C-alpha cells in the first residue's frame, strides 16, 4: 500500500505489519487530478488543478498529527491493471482501517451551505467511503469543517436512505442484500462496470475487474453474492425473479422483510437460475 507523506509530499510503500496509522481522503474526481506518475515530477504535479486539493488534504492531516494520508488519485498506479484490480478489491478495507476519513466537498463553499445537494452523495464510489471508516469528517472546498458522520447522522440518513445505525457502524451482515443494493440505487459512476466494482467491499466480495464487460459486471457480482450467501432477497417478489442489470432495481427495498413465504424462488439450483435468466 502506498501512502503519501504529509510533510515531504513523497509517496512511500508499506507492506503488512509495517503499515502506519494513516488518514484517508474521500472526494469526487475533478479535472486533472494528480496521478502517481505526476508525483515523480513536482513541477508537473503542481501545475494541475487537483494539486490544491492534495496539498490541502496533507496540510489538514499533518495538523491533526498524521504523518501519512492515502489519496486514490496518486496512490494507485492506474496504468497497471493488476495493481488497479488489487486496489479496488482492497479499498473497503483500506477505508475501514483508516484512522479518519476526510470528505472534501468541492462543490460546497461554506459550512452553512446545505451540503445535501453535493455531488459526493450521488457517486457510486463514495458509498463505501461513507460506510467503511469509523470516523468521517466533512469539509468544504476550502477545508472548513462542516461536521462528522456522527454529528450529521440524521441528515445523512435522510440524504442517502441509509439507516443511522449503519452510519454508526452496525455490522453489514445484519442487513439483507436487497437493502444494501438499495443504498446504491440512485448513485452513478462514470464507467458502467464501476457501478458493480464499487460495491465489492459492501458485500465482502472479491472478483477480477474486466473493463469492457459493461453491465455483465453487475451480473457477475450478483452471482458471487448468491454463491457466498444464503440471502436471496435480490430474487424477491417486487424486485425481480432473475438477476437484475443494476442496483436501481432494488430501490425501495430498505424495509423489505426476509420471510421465506415472501420470496419468489425459481425452484432450481443457483447455477440453473443464472443460466435461465442471463444470456
């Protein structure tokens, strides 16, 4: 895992037990984010619009006593498909293990501005970045503090449709599959496949990335979920009796109750179900 030194602004690599305490950034990507390759050339990095966000994050983390911070834009070598796949499959754990997650809302100018309309709440990747960390702090575009996941819990629950107890750290295993899918129902990603890949950690699933497969990625995700759990609520009446093409089909499933008599099962093996529903 690469981490950015908050003082030197140099990238450092850590393995296993060497990993230090670190802060982590959650944000929405803008124009010309600073990449790992840019960090080799400070002049090139500083010329990019995303550099101010990087510097601001490091400054905040250093002020809070953190020597290291993880920022996806510059800490992952996205030119390596193997590294990108490993990072995406590990990302939920990285956010969960962080000491604090700083949420930078680039479209919120003041702490008094209603942040419920922020683009951050509409993106697929930020779902796990909200749920996984123990401590989440929200900041404006100029790094003024807005509040925390705890202090803003009721408002965040209304914005996202995620129960307060989830935001407070309840075990995700206590929530059924269709409910967790519903959390992503109104979110979007730039690439179709990422709408599935951003949910891997939420469902504790590991699978290879195949960019170019389109909506097949979501079918693969559901197959993995069905293979590793006995929770079949994504097949329930009111959602669809076959695997669905996107999380949007589970919208409104927050209060669905998982009684067997309320499920429409196709009476066959999971492998037969997949073959029958997906061409």
